[in-house]
C-alpha cells in the first residue's frame, strides 16, 4: 500500500501512517517528532507539504542515536556497567554513526545531482529567454 520496494532489502515508507506504524506510535506523535526532534523524513520534490518519504534504516539510526534505555542513562560513565555491556553499547553507537554517515553521503550526492539539474534548467531558461 504505502510501502514501496526500491531494492531487495530497502523499503521506502510513503505516508505518515506507514512511518507511525513502523515506529509503533501515532501519526501525530511522529509528525511532532519531525518538528521537534528532527525525525528524518523527506518530502518529494514538487509535492505538497503532506507528502513524505522515509527509509526504515534512517528511522532506526535516528532512534538509536536519540534514544537510550534507562539502564544506559543510569549507568553511563559511573563504572557500574560490566565491560561487555559498555563494549556492546559502544559498538551500537559506532554502527549508528556509520549508518548516519552513509546516509549523509547519499543525501549529499542527491543534493549535488539536483543542483546540477537545476543549473541545467536555469541555463536552458536563459537560452530560451535570449532567443
């Protein structure tokens, strides 16, 4: 319905309802999270403000970065967490950072492509104006 398959393992959530369902929250909650906390949703070029897209991997990375368990908050930095738990937490943080970095590279590539297309369109408009 609202989820489109882009490749074998990559789904795109195409509505607030799909995003909310994926996050296990209500639509208004995830909309508020976007406004207040920067939930990573995108809006298709040329569409209205209500149309949104989100990748589950982006949402997972955002959630891992923004949210920690109470146990992690209570024990963070006081030495009472076993070494294995600290390493697991650190590994999870590194993996989250890696995913966010990959997503940023992909977004930068998309921005460069869109900018090149915009430049091409501006040059084309100038050529038509001069004729």
